[in-house]
C-alpha cells in the first residue's frame, strides 16, 4: 500500500521533468520564415466559350442514383474535354423528364476541390435555346446532388479528372481507374 502511495506522489514530479525532452518540431511554425509563398503557382481557370448546345446523337445515358423519379441524366461524352492547364472536366449535361422535356447545362467540374460551375443553359423549346451565364461561379457539390454521383462514378479518379477517352469507352468508373494522365 505504501508503494502505491509513493507512486501517486512521485508521478507529478516525474511528469514535470518530461517536458525537457527534445522535440525536433517544437517551435516549428509560427516564427519559421523559411517557407516562401511566392513560389506557389496559383490555379488559373482558362477562358471557356460555349458556342452551341448538345446534339442528340452525342448524348449518352448516365446512371446516377440521386435524380428525382422520372428523370434521366444524359451526358455529352463525345465532346467531354479536360484541359491540361486547369484540369477542369467540361461537358454538356441534359436532364430529361419522363414526358420528354429536356433541360441542358454546360458545366465544368474541378475534381481536386469538389466544385462545379455552370457556363450555359440549353432548352430546345425556347425561342433562344442557348443561354450563357453572365458571371458563372464555382459552387461546392452537395453530397446528395446527382453531380456528386457523376463526379465520383464517371468524371473523376480521386482528385484528378479521368482521361476523356477512357470515359467514352467505359463511362462508369471501374476499380482499375485509379490512375489519371494528369497526376
């Protein structure tokens, strides 16, 4: 019993001496000025021009779980582009209702940040079918959005866009698709 009391009484004294241990990373950070932020290359998006809407023969049905009932998603995989300068996957998406009504949008997806941007809308039933967005901005892809399924299952390989040619051949991502030509 005395031995146990001695251990309890000596523990604070032994613990007080433990802060003298040498730590290589102690003090690293706040006063360290060795990191030079000017050497970082900022991400810059290339200019995107939308000339025309999607063409029906180029649309491929894409299976996503988070669409409302009676809706089907089609993607223009034939004209899917990924630019090497900004690594954004751009394509036309068309949501078609069971009644045959189409609503299309030309969108860009940043796999690295989980964001999307809408550049233009297309509705063939309007007097001017193509409507460009004046000031498009990046938005976070919500977890319960059909875009989340599209990014995870079709367009992206982890944080990099998939190669457009492999997407055209096999739209749904496979276990072997963890490599990207842009890594």
